[in-house]
């Protein structure tokens, strides 16, 4: 039945599209994957509208800035391995959107002036709708329609779901069983993260350390380039510790994780001037199969780090690869459409 709907849908859709010469694509999720997808579509002359439930774009690339204190509290830095990503990073570097973190791990790059600021710059030139949670996607002969609280939009010539696998599953499962199966093959490990600040530098500590007991990662945020100078630390718990404390209140988690950090760093910490915990329920995915999830008949796709690799580069690659499938499908349909 899905195939029959797809055939009907596809034929009338192509005609409508070609009559109007409009190719509007919807992207749910304005993290790095959704933004990479939108950028590649734009390079090919295709307009996308991004919808994100957050107050800010970027998803797990997030920064908090309060009264001269600053933390990147999601992704900490990124590295480059593939040639295509290297070329993109060079363009970001030329625009001063990224810089090396000299005190960080070898080859580490960070967003400028923060991870969140970097993503905000990537949004420029795109139609990004914030506070826009998509709860339902539906297709008819005109294309895809999306809706959520106070929001209804469409038709879109294609729809890309660029959210973590668990969240993608609820949106795609009524439409594409194979894609739904792929979403369930991947799971996300949670990550409790603490942001804390001190009046004085913790000068006995290195700029970062990782994998010590319950602490997966801890770093001095102000050792990154262009950050505020006050001593600000990001402390991220291991997946096991985060799972064990998953449903606890952030006000309970924050001092617990701070004490674990003090114990692992073997430091007598002064009283922090700021202490807050954030839970990433869908932190780092595992079980990727490296597939591009694109159904050309339905014109429905899904991307995100969970399809390629649990890092910024993986998310970016997935967005670009999915966009390329959209471009190829639309180009093929234009070629085959009746004159
Ligand atoms: C604590 C932590 C530390 C990390 N450290 C690193 C690191 O050092 N280096 C590195 O390379 N990677 C790191 N990562 C991984 C990296 O952050 C991710 O791989 C990458 O940001 C994923 O991007 P994405 O676009 O796939 O997903 P996301 O960033 O999760 O973006 C998905 C977006 O979809 C939105 N969304 C979800 N559901 C809906 C809906 N129904 N409607 C509308 N919008 C919706 C969300 O608000 C979000 O903005 C880290 C991740 C975490 C959590």
C-alpha cells in the first residue's frame, strides 16, 4: 500500500513542482546535520526551511553564556578526518568561524566565539524556525505537511528528519518501515553535564582530562580561544554514571558530579560561583550502520550522527549525503517529467 501511495504521490507531485518551479524542502532539526543538509541543498539552488524545537539552533552544539561566564556544554571540540569535511572546515576557518584549540587534544578545533556562536553563524542565509516542535508528518498528493503545537506548514517537495534516532523513530514509523527499523537499530547513551565556575583559577589542573572513574571528560572552557577569561569548567559524566542517575533532579546531580570531579582530579575545590547540571538524554549514539536513509518514492529522508558516526564530522557527512540524494532524485524526476 505504501508503494501505491508513493506512486500516486510522486507523479502528481512532480507535475505540481515543475509547474510552479518551486522546490521547497522541509528539514526537522537544526543541528549540524540539518544545517549541513540545508547548505548543500542551497548550493544546488534548492530552498529548505528548518524547524527546531529549541530556543536556539545547534542541538548538541550548545553554549551557555551568563554574566561573563561561558561554557560549551555539548560537543567540546571536533577533529577532521575526511577530505570533504576538511574542505568545509577550511571554508569555516577562512570565515573565522572555527579555530584551533592549542591547549586541547591534538588537532582539536572549536567553534568561534563559542560552539553555539559557530552554529548561529551557519544559520545565516537559511530559513530557520525556532520553538517549532514537529509532532506529526503527513503526506498527500501535494507533498509533505508537518505540524506541532501552534504550527502547521507544507507542502514540502521532500522532508528530511534530522533529529536523534529515538526522536526520528516516532516521526517516520508510520510512513517507512525500513527507515523505522534503521532508527531502532541505533540507541543513544545519555550524558549528564555540569557547568561550574570559580573565582580563582584551578591552577593545579591541566586544561582537560578524560576517562577517570565516572568522569568521561572535564575541561577548562576558558582555555579555548576567544572565550571569557573567568575559570569555567565543563564536567561530563560517563554513560554508566549518567544512566544510573538519569531521572534525578539536576540540583541533586550537579553537586554529586562536582564531588566526583574533585575526587578524580585530587583537588580541594573552592566553593564554585556557579553550578548547574544539564542532561543530554540522547547524548551519544551507538550502533551506526553508515547508511544514507532516503526513500526516493516517498521523498522522505533521515540524517544525523546516528546514521554515520557519533561526532560533528559524522553528523555533517550524513546531512550532506542525504542532501545529495535529494538533489539526485529531483534532477532525475525533472529529466523524466513530461515536457
Ligand atoms: C555531551 C556531549 C559531548 C560531545 N562531544 C563531542 C565532541 O567533543 N566532538 C564531537 O565531534 N562530537 C561531540 N558530541 C557529539 C556531537 O555533538 C553530535 O554528534 C552532533 O552535534 C550531532 O548533530 P545532529 O545534527 O546529528 O543532532 P543534534 O545536534 O541533536 O540536532 C538535532 C536537532 O533536532 C531538534 N529536534 C529534535 N526533535 C525535534 C522535533 N520533534 N521537532 C523539531 N526539532 C527537533 C533538536 O532540538 C536539535 O536541535 C558530543 C555530544 C554530547 C551530547
